[in-house]
């Protein structure tokens, strides 16, 4: 691999990392904006919801018990 090819690969990797970082920041900004809008109406946004396909269950559990508890199952 030549130095020029190595530089191209490095630039490509850096561009990919930059894209990922900007996407992560955009998502954080979206969640912050959602929290602000939800708070206006007296709602909150759960800190973390497991990615297990039961988001509705977790929303109801959070509403009833104040957490993502599995006690209701």
C-alpha cells in the first residue's frame, strides 16, 4: 500500500467518524428538544428504554411504576 493510498484510507475513516459523531449529536439534540416539548405538557421522556420490542409495555410501566420495571409481566 502506498503512502497516497494510506492517506486516502485515513481521510475516508476520518470522514466516517465525523459523520457518526454528527449523527450522534443530532440525535442528542433531538432528544433534548423532545424533553423540552414534553415538559411543557407535564410529560417526561424515559431515560432509557430497552430495544426489546416492548416499548409500549415500558411506556405503561414507566407511567404506572415510574420505571421500566418488569414487575407487571
